[in-house]
């Protein structure tokens, strides 16, 4: 019954000659939306797994390493995040983590694909568990269109996107990040999933070329995520005013730490320590 799911990176991206391989069981859902192919499968040891257009998005067993990091690092770096925007994130994991912050009055989540949200509610109830929280405004529309009309509105913006192909292609462009900059308040900051520094250096160089030209302060932080290509994953951090530590709410983070699986105060500081080859990518 068990077979292997292979994420064929060499076909999908460059001629890498590497792939992610995970033993899978029963298929729970398979369907094509207007935007992408969604598959949800059982795995013997890591819970249910979501795959979009052949790329692993998450498993129930280790989604925390992604969702805690995309949300808590920027939210704890901001002294008082009240309004937060998530672009993408249809599984609900980033929203779940954002809403742990009592200071957040409203989180707007703009996901292009209603099918991802619908099936996450059904097959990932521990991830989608805050999607009906009254502090969450969930919009099913293109984040690129949404951001055009947002001016000086958000303290923190999270780009929780798929890889730079299909509907997410525009989420890696200068035009988009200029609009993100406009949508942030004067002291706002943002974080974006930024691929693997081992395999996707070209994408990262382009992304940081864009961010460095728009934001006064940029850096990168890392997380270890086993089923993403290479297992080393990165997030771009870009800010109009605060560095990652200048206004960090360390006491609040200490209080939240017992309820988290990944982030703690030492990890918050340590995730910004970058190997030399990565410093060159983002310079
Ligand atoms: N949280 C996930 C994880 O653990 O890997 C990250 C993937 S999340 C499912 C990415 C979402 O971004 C997808 O549901 C996709 O539909 C959405 N997305 C892609 N392009 C988008 C766009 N232009 N506007 C809004 N959402 C977009």
C-alpha cells in the first residue's frame, strides 16, 4: 500500500539532480483548482501532507517549524503589532500563530485559492483551527490585487506563498514589494518565505536585490524544515525602521515560549546568524 512521493526538483526548477522523497499512504483528496493542483495524502509517520503543483507544502508533524517562524519572528520584532496582513497561507497555519498575539486586533488573510482553505479545514483541522476567529478577516482573492489598494495600513505583512511560479510568480517582483512597502505603516515590517539558500540562490539574489532597493533594513533568517528542498529554509525580513532586535518584545516571547514548539528567545536571536555564503547572496 505504501509508496513514495517524490518532489522532482530537477524537473520543476533547475537541473539539480536532487529530490525530496517521502513515504505516503492513502490519497485523501486530489483536485485541480483554477490556480493549481492540490493533493492531500496520508503519510505513515508525519500525519497528513499537502502538495501543491507537485511541491510539498506541509505535513502535520512538522508544520510548526514553518508557521511559528514566519509569524513569530516578525511579530515579536515589532513593538506593538495591531494590524497584520497575510498574503497566501491558505492552510491557516500562519494565521493560527499570528492570533496567539493578544495585541493583534485584526489579521487580514488574502488567499487566492478557496480550494486550499476548504480542504485545509477538512483535512488539517489543527492547522486551520483559527480560520473562524473573529479577529481574522479571510478574503479569497489575489494578494497582488489586494495590496494595490492598501496604503499605510499594516504593522506587519507576511508573504506565506508558494514557490515563484503560477499564481505566486508576481509575489517575488519589485512592483509587488513597492506595494507592500506602501501598505505598511511608517514603522512597519514584513517577512516572506524565501526558498532554500542551497538550491534557489538565483531567486534569492533577485528577491534581495528588490528588497534592498526598497527597504532601509533587510536581512534573512533561517529555519530547519525537513521536507522542503535541502531542509534549510529561509525567510526574508525587511523593515522600514526596526531591526530584528531593536524593539523586540522579548518578555512577551518568554511568556509564549512554553506553548510553542520551535521559537524561543535564544532561537529568535540565533536564526539571524547566517553562514558566509548566505551573507553574500543577500548583500
Ligand atoms: N503555509 C504553507 C507551508 O507550510 O508551506 C505555505 C504554503 S501556503 C499553502 C501558500 C499559499 O499561497 C497557497 O495556498 C497559494 O494558493 C497561495 N498563493 C499563491 N499565490 C498567491 C497570490 N497571488 N495571492 C494570494 N495567495 C497566493
